[in-house]
């Protein structure tokens, strides 16, 4: 080990997000908070040298020097993370894995790392690093159930190149959600007790950055209404515009919705998921009422809040007519940016367990668990119908006619709405190119990653395109 501890933090990407370019020169994604958060948590006394690599915008140097590499893993990037881990471990570098996938299925990650962190890392990551520096690294560190998010250092956004992102004004106030939707990773990974940063720390972070526009990555900002009220009231004096995620329940609570509007909210992402009550009920999301969906759009628009409305296809009540029906609804209701995904049973979720018990999981190649591939046997249609129907919905919603009809209703500025719609249109018409790869689940094994392969145009260009889109990238959020 060198005198200074050399730590490299990597956010690996599935092939989908390794492609760059697209219609915009700059990656129009916002800066993710994971690496800045982990970097800030590194104890000062270790005097560590820290390098962060977000593979969505930069290549990983396979010859890099480090004492320890930490990688954040979501299911869609697990294959890549494990491959990188193998490479670096063969070179004698200690590899630590953490993040949503590791938390959901720790035993899947464990063999691929020298150590893993299960759960949130505010306490365990510094502990792990101190142990490592003392030559006493343990194989697994697990978040304490009593973790409290107060008093930790604010994320260090200087560890990533600001110029490569649309914005670095990305914030987090809460973690977790009180609901229990069967397809969602949140209750399975982190339980149903939401954690919150003290409101004054969130405000201090926004002030420190002098942010005029803020993106909140919180999965459900209104999970705890009491906290939400305190947060939104504290945002009013900042006079910012902000974008975030909430459940549809927000629109049933008009005083809270009015407060959200007064606090500067200009865009929300909501998971509508399905127009079928049976789908919603069967998947523990009965509080979403399709009869209210149009009213939700109207209530948001009346308050100048744009909506990214997300739907999933392939739940058990879906039949081949679901795609056009849903896309038509999205256009007619005036959803500013509709998004469609194929339902993904992430390992560790109750949906995954049910489908596995019914012998309907078709592949455990995690790279295909990206919301774009069919990885299970649907009940009301064939795999191909589901795959193609999703594309059809995107193309319908982002046809010129579809865009024009939705633009007429948007509260966002015309130029911004057009820009975001153009980004999504580009994506909608090239979905097959953005699929993680040109192989599918029924082929035996993924081809090995070609490290020297040229970088191709990319979906980053539409991930988080413009402030109307919060781009949480998960259609299942909120
Ligand atoms: C920003 C974001 C993105 C960004 C960047 C992703 C990234 N890896 O950072 C982009 C736009 C690229 C993206 C893409 C996708 N995303 Co995304 N994304 C998010 C989002 C909104 C915020 C992440 C964040 O900054 N969190 C704040 C930080 C501080 O929390 P954290 O990442 O959990 O990290 C903490 C712990 O987990 C732990 N930890 C995490 N990593 C590590 C690593 C080490 C070494 C250690 C010690 C600890 C540790 O420590 C941190 C502090 O406690 C989350 C939702 C959320 N709010 O977390 C979804 C989320 C991560 N995405 C998700 C999904 C599903 C996707 C997509 C598949 C969606 C899609 N259909 O396109 C794609 C992935 C495609 C692919 N194959 O690459 C899921 C992951 C589920 C899963 N099982 O994989 C999440 C959880 C949302 C959800 N509710 O489902 N996403
Ligand atoms: S889908 Fe949304 S509402 Fe349901 S548990 Fe996940 S974050 Fe909460």
C-alpha cells in the first residue's frame, strides 16, 4: 500500500449507458449523488486520494492504480461491476461493492468482492475504510437499523466533472418509502421506514450551491407528510424551482399540493403504472386510482407543475391491447412526458419471488433487468408482444401528432417542452438501439465485454433531458 490511501470509486454502467453521444454533445443527465456522497464520507484522518469515475460519461482505466476500489451496483449494472471487480481483483486491488443490488441480494454480490456493504453506507463505509487501513477488512458490513441521517458531511460534488452534466444541483432529503409496491426495490431493499436528513441540512446544501433549480432524487418526497410540509415550507424563501418524485396521493391532498406549488415545484415524476385496477391492486398499489389520473394531470397543470407520468407493461392483467390504450390515454390526458417500461422483477422484490415460485423467470442475466427487456413470462401475451408493444407505446406517444397534442396542454415553456419531447422522440424511435445489447435472454450467455469497443451514440442524451424530466430513470419510482 502506498503512503496515501488511494481510493477509486466507480459507477459502472450497463451497455445501455456506456453509449454516449446521441443528439446532444453533452450528457444531459444530472450528476448522480452516489459517488459524491461516498467520497464525502471518507474519514479525513485516512488522508486518502480519491478519484471518481462515472462510466456514463468517462471510461474506466483498466490499468489504474489504487489500494481500494468501491463500486456502486444496481441490478442492470451488476454484470459489468462483477466483470470489472474480477479484473481489478486479479490485479491485486481490493474491491468493495455496495448499492441497491448488493442490498437486495447480498449473496449474489459477495463472491465478486473482497467486501460488501449492505444497506446505506453512512456509518459502515467509514468503518470499512478504517478497518482496511488497519489491515482488518471484514467481508460484509451491514447498515444498522437505527441509522439516522443527521449530521453527516454534505455530498462532495467536486469529485465529478461538473461540465459533463446538465446540472450538479441534485439533492436528497429523504430515503425510502412507506408503501409496498410489489415491483419496487425500495421496500425490499431498505424497509418501509423512511429516513430523513434534517431540513436545515438540505437547505444548507442548496444554499451552499447557490442553486436556482434543484432536482430531488428522493423516491417519494411525500412519504412522511409532516416532514414534507417542513421541507416545502423551508424551500419557499429560497425562491428556487425544483423537480422531484411523489406518489399520485399528493393530488388528493390539495393543501399539500398548493404548498408544493408555492415552494417552487415545476415538475414531478409519478408512477401511474397501469390503467388496470386489478394490476394495481394485485401489486400492492391500490392507492393509485385510474379514475383520478386525468384529474391529477389537471391539478398539476393548474399549478404550473409538469408531469412525467410512468407506466409499466406486462403485469398479469395486461393483454395486447394495453399498449395503445395506455399511450392514447397518456396523450389525451396531456401527460407532459409519458414514459413506458416493461415491468422488471428486480431480484429481492416480492414480484420476483412470486414469479420465481410460478416458474416464470426466464433469465437471471441481470444485465437485462433494465426496464427494457422482458425477463419473465407474461401471462396475457407473448414475450415478443410485450417487447414490441412497449416500443409501439413510445412511438405513439412521441409521434408528431402525439407531441403536438400534449404540447398544447403543457404548463412548461414551449421551448423546453419541445426540447424534452424531441429528446424522447429520438429515443422512442431508436429503442432497439438502446437495448442493452443485440442479444436477448434466450441466447445462452452474454458475450464478454469488448473493452476496446468504440463508444456508440447513447441514451444518456435523453436521460434527464431538461429540467421537466427529473430522470430518475425508474418508471417504477413514486
Ligand atoms: C440517479 C439515478 C440513476 C442514474 C445514475 C445511476 C447511478 N448508478 O447512480 C441513471 C439515470 C443512469 C440511472 C439509470 C437507471 N436506473 Co437509476 N436511479 C437513480 C436514483 C434516482 C438516484 C441515485 C442516487 O443518487 N441516490 C442517492 C445515493 C446517495 O444513494 P445510493 O445510490 O442508494 O447510495 C447509498 C447506498 O446505496 C450505499 N451505496 C451505494 N453504492 C455504494 C457503493 C459502495 C462501494 C458502498 C460502500 C456503498 C454504496 O451508500 C450510499 C449512501 O448510503 C435512484 C433512486 C434513489 N433515490 O436512490 C435510481 C435507481 C438506483 N435506479 C434504478 C433503476 C431501475 C434504473 C434503470 C434500470 C432505469 C431504466 N429503466 O432506465 C437505469 C439503469 C440502466 C443501466 N443498466 O445502467 C433503481 C435500481 C433498482 C435495481 N435493483 O437495480 C433505483 C433504486 C430506483 C428505483 N426505485 O427502482 N439511475
Ligand atoms: S413504487 Fe413508489 S410508492 Fe411504491 S414503494 Fe416504490 S417508491 Fe414507494
